C-alpha cells in the first residue's frame, strides 16, 4: 500500500487479556519502529527492526511486551496480561534507510484501552 | 541523557497572528532534528528535517530553524487548518527518535 497500515484501529481489552497489534509497513522498507504514545504526550520508542532482526528492544517497558517481524515485512506487537497502564496509542513507522536515518513514515496507530 | 522540551504546551492564535514554537534539546550525537504535525486520531506527519546549526527550511506558512541547542517552528499568518499538535524530535546514531511532549496549536478564525 501507499502508507503504513495498522490494525486494529481500536482495541478494548480486559485487564489480564493478551493482545496482538499488527503493522504493515511500506513495501520494501527495511527499518520498522514501534512507539507508544500516552494521552497528551509525545511518542516514546519501544523497539526497532532492521528487516527481520530486532536490533533494539531497549524501550519495551516489561517482559509482557514482545515484538516480531519474522519475514522482514509485517510486524506484530504482542502484550501479555494487559494492565491499565498499557492503555495508549501504539504507533508503527517504517523507513527505507538503515536505522531510519533521515526520518520515517508513521501509521495512524492502534488505540488500546485496558478496562 | 537525551532530552527534548517543547514550549509552550498550548498556543491559541487568531487567524493571521504569527508566532513561534520552541524546541530545546540535549542529545549525544545528533543525526537530525525533526518536526512532525499530528492531527487528532492520526499518526505524526513529517514536516521537516534539520541537520546542522544555521539550517532553515520552509513549507507554505511554516519555517523551521536550528541552533546548537534549540529549534524554532515559525508560523506566519496561520489559518484554522494549521490547528494541530506539533512535535519536535531528535534522532541519535541508533536511529530512535526522542520526542518532546508537543505544542498544541489552535488557530481561531
């Protein structure tokens, strides 16, 4: 597609439920990033993939968060045993360049609400 | 520690009233400073990248400038459609972007 596509757009989860958020990057983009954006705040880095390799996961807040990109294209962010503090918008971004240098294109995000 | 601070948090302008948004930063190994626009319910939309002090870039009513410690986004004669949250971010050698908290701009007709 022409842009970065994320699904679902909205997700409501009961506390303790597992969720999976999907990101379809722009075709051919080697770099893929996940960010978390709390209400009224700027996005915060979660993790980075170059093709299928996860090169930086320093921003993942706990071991309940897991991301994968097995074929170097579509990526999934999984959150296990969701907690209320996980409520946020999860943004995916992709770039044709290594480490996303010179910037990247964001998707519209998935808004996760944990109740 | 890499850090980005934006001010003001919110700005209300009348249509045609020019102003500036500020972004102060500290980062080790700056690879670029980015300005994004974010509309409600959407992801950040790229506006500008600046790489070195003294650099300036323009797009329609927006002009971004960069010094060694801060960047300004100047808005000349804004229109209501310029209302949005403007995000500043710095990129380090690792590629990750460190964002400020944003400035929410409202332009009234």
